[in-house]
C-alpha cells in the first residue's frame, strides 16, 4: 500500500467516524441521553417523513411516535416501570419497533424473543429475561402454546393481532390508550448506560444467552449502519433479517430510526421476492448476512435484479467467492462488510471494499480501542502464554483470537447470567489485573492492517497435527461444480488423534463425486480435505442464517446413524464413494489408512 493510498483510506475511516459522531454524538455511559431521546429528536425534525414500511402499510415518524405513546401509556397502566423487562414475541413487523420505542420511553427493557423457537428453548429465553409480562403476536400463538408446559410459572401475557393461549387481548387496550406524549419526568435520571434491550445469542452451540444491551450500545449499533452507509433522510433501508437480532434490529432498524431514514421491513427473507421488494419500495440500502447473498446468487435471473436503486449494503459473513459475483451480477455500488458480536466490544468495518476483509484498523485506532489478536492453541484449546505468564500478541499473518480491552469506554455489558458473563472475560492478559472480552473468533491481520475472519473457536479442529479452519474449507467446497451450500465440521475417529474433516453438502444435478475429489485435492492440503461427505437436502440454520453443527458432529460419519447418504474419500477410486457399513467397520478397526 502506497503512502497516498494509506492516507486516502485513513481519511475515509475518519470521515465515517465523524458521520457517526455527528449523528449519535460522543457518548459515555453517564451521558443523559437514551435511544428514545434520539428517536424523538428525529420525530421533531421530520414528523412527516416515512419511518416504517411493510407491504402496503406505511407509518410516518409522528405516527410511530403516537403508537409508541399509546403502548407506553398502556404499559404504565399495568405497572411497567423503569428497569422492568417485557418479552416481545412479535416477529418482523412495525409493532415490534413501536413496542421497543415505547418501553424505552419508560426506561423499561425489551427482550427480543426469537420467534423461530418452540417448547423448552422458547420458554428458556423468556424465563431468563424474568419479564413482568410477554407480548405475543397471534402469528406465533402455536410457538407460545408449545412453550407453556415448560415454564415453572408462565408470565402474564397479552396477545396482539388476534388470540393466543392464556393471553389477554391487547389491541382494544392500545386503542383506548392516549397517543399524547408522556411526562418528560419519567426519564429523568436515565443515562446512556442504562439497560435498553436483551438480544439473544444465536444458540448454535446450546441454549441462547440473553446479552444486555444498553442505550449506549444500541446507539452505537445504529451508528455503525449510519456511518458505513451515510444513512440520511430519504434513504430506505430494506430489512429481510430478523428484528430480534443485532443485525436486523440493532443496526438496520436502529440506524434507520436514528438517521431519519425509512425502514422497509420484510416479514421474512425471500430470495424470489427480494429484488421485487427493493424496486417496489425504492430501497436504497439493505442489511445482509453472507448466506443471504449466497442464496440470492443461486437464484435464476430475476427481471428486477438490476432495476433497483440500491446504492449500498452492509453486513457480515460475505465470503470472497460470493462477494465479487454478487456485486457484479446485481450491480451493487458499495458493499460494507463488518465484524462484531452482539454483546462484544470489538468492531471492525471495511470501508474500503477490500474483498474478503472485515476491515482495517490503523495501529492508533487499535491501541485506542484495545483490539488485539493473541495466539491460541487449537489442540490444547487454550491461549498461549509466555514465560512471564502473559498472552502473546499475533504478528502479521498469524491467526489468533480477537479480544477487546474492557474499560469505561470499550465496555462489555455481559449477559443476564453472571457465570456466562465471566466465561467471556480473559484476565491478566498483558498485565496483572487487566481484562479483555473474548470474541471466540479466530482472525488474521495482514501487513496493511486488514483483518480477515478465519473461524469460530470450536469449529476449527486439528487433524494430522494441523489446524483446519472450517470456513476456509467450506469456501473451497462452494466453488466445486454442483455444490450449492457447504457446512464443514470435524468428527472423531476412534484410534486417531484430533478430528477428521466432514462436510454436509447441498448439491444439484451438476454434482459429480469424482470431480469434487479432484477439486478438493487440487485446492486443499491433504490434512484439510474432508474425508467424509453427507449429501443433505438442506442445511439447518439459525434464524440469523448461521449453520448449526452440533447435531452433525454428534451423528458423526456412521451410515447407520446419519439419515443422509454418506460418502468417503477413496484414494484408489479418486472419488468420493458411498460409505458402506462394512467399510465403516474397517475404519473403526483401524484397517483403513486415513
């Protein structure tokens, strides 16, 4: 990178940070400002601007504010007060945003419940929030009913849009409530560091955890979208992602509402409807998850896919093999990839559009933010510490865990569970008494300060004495003819150290096992090549499009257990061949060289 390039790229970063500060302000936890204050400022600045859109329904800023006031007055009437939690099982609709704003006006906390959950998982998420009540939209009445028997004592509930089991009708109560502004004194003493939301982890490795999100953190999430896309009045942000998560609900929705833009809310992601929605609603920006872009890229050509007015998009998880084809096919001028966790204090944004990178942090910014990569021993499942007992920073090109220093500026607000919070804190990292947030992610930084996501700790595995990054193997597999989707993981093989590579693949008619074998052999070192493949009709994902691996790892490669066809990399045949029970037995007996 030349000096002029470096200066230009640093200038773009500074400009983006300035946009954030101009919109959100330089805030500290004790700043006397909340998300509700910032939203009401937008209402005052442009009451007739469109704020929320879904289908044929459109709400202006003053209409959203009035609806939020109705909800807040009703909530006040049943005793909801500052610090109380209300669980929201509402789904992707304007009512979720309205309820969220209303509760913020009272200083109460919104627990954003994943509407894809059922039974024990749903009951767990509601119970850990300890809500004073739960708001259930009738669309999710079945999910709610399935969870009732799993509560020790079900919380009181109110139903929106129609009936729900053991829930009082809420619509007539809201209709009777006042749309007038609340007493300003209600928020006296509230500060940015006070609780605003509970947003849950994805639950890829177990039951979801409720992350505490303060007003400060909520405004920072919104500021990320504002800064990366220069959101402003007149923009329309399309949100096909779940509003219960930090990407859809925190960045996209929050960024729209704090910038005076309009949020166009899709009930759910639809690859066939995506571009038609963008054209119909005059969308200028959208929020993505990498797998969403992959799905769109695999769809047949759509008449609206180049008729849109999209100028940019922001998101995370966009793999290099998808990035350029996606940008070129759909003519997206700007793609802003970022890295960050819902609850974390490590954030990196790629303002330069460098394909494959999650962003660049100049050394001065890294020092200020306390963002570091430290060496991690995958086999020992432990951080590498030097003779002095402290962690060892990674050099350029080295893979390590990303961590963020915890202090009053770069806070880690934790979970509702104290034990879960403590597990994410690494102590005595570079000096006695310091504390850092553990992202649980392995990243690499190059000589120019660009960061690259490698894998989740726990997903990366050891085989033949080498580390295998599942994301990198999946990237290679996705480029093979006929492979539409790949989920890579490690499985235990009796008598062998480490874990052997296995991949769950969704394929089409172009798939050829011999061609896959040749492709893998030419693109990956021997230790990284999947020994086993299972051909699946679909890959299980979370509500935020993350691959679930837990059940796949448990099932292993036993053809009697795995419900899908299992293939084995056969070097003699130079192909992936069906794994017969007899062959499986020989592998377990150590008769097959792996």
